[in-house]
């Protein structure tokens, strides 16, 4: 029998977890780029290139701030919980089922 959920015509759509991973990876890449830009800033500063020092300084600040806030937003989104949905057969709430009527009654000890 053919699998109806995974047909050859459709590609699987990425879920929200995929989006979170991309955001986290993007933030890490920005932070690593900021470290590289900081190294270039120090090199330009030691070499006496004032124009490149200003460009590297701006790049360091933008990359560090952008990477920090992007990583912070991703971690905040990661701790958001799914809503708890009640269903009648929930094991969290003990119920007794009346054998004659099938009615669900709260459990009494």
C-alpha cells in the first residue's frame, strides 16, 4: 500500500523547529563574523588605516548587537510552550465511567 503522507510529488514542509534552527545558526554566524571584524579592526588600528578602522568599528558593533538580539529572540522563542489542550480521555484527571449510561463522573475515593 502506498504511503499517502509522503508522495513523490510533494516535498515535506519544514516545521517551526527548522525556523528556530536557522535563526540560531544565523545568530551564531553573526557573532563569529563580529569576532573576525574585531580582529580586522585591531589589524587596521595597528596599521594606521583610519578609514578602515571606522568601517571595522561600525561592523563590529552592528554584528555583535544584531547577533546578540537575534540569539536572544531565538532562545526566548525556544522556551515558549505549546498550549495544553484538554481532551476527555486525559490521564491527568481521573474519571469514572458509569457502566449503565456511559457518563463520565469525577473520581471519588
